[in-house]
C-alpha cells in the first residue's frame, strides 16, 4: 500500500494530467426558435439525436429551425381527474356521495344537520 500512496501531494488542488493529446468530442450547435421569436441555442454531441422541440430557460416551447414540425396527430387529449371520475360515476351519484360526506363532516364538527 505504501508504494501507491501519494505523499506530499495536494489531491484535488492541481491536475495530475495535462491537456496535451486530448481532443474534445465533436459537437454541433443547434438553433431553436420560440413563437415570439426568441432564439435558443443548444450544443449537442454530433452523434446525438436532435429533438424537434426544446423548452427554453423561460419555459416556452421552441421549435427546431430548419427541422420537421413535430407530429402531434397521435396525441391523446389530456384526461383530467374529473374526466376519469365521470367515467366511473354519474352526476346524480356524485351529488349523493357529496351530500353524505358533508353530513359526516358536519357531525364530526358538532354542527346540527
């Protein structure tokens, strides 16, 4: 173990390697543009698959410049909690359940019904 220890070195304070002979990975800079004209530049690896839509730092969706528009024809409409609830129960049934739960809540609080 003693032959592997580094005595007198400040580990982490200085690099043990030089940058000679090191080549950075090839990259490509891709431009996206928001609907309001905001430009977004993102750097990807040259081997990476480029997404057609990117969310900017401001939270807006930006589309790839000179790219294909994303295919949204197969997107399902968003199902909300209310939509899923209406698939299981009818409105009169929901009104009955609400009335029962309100009665139980009022009894726990000590209110007269």
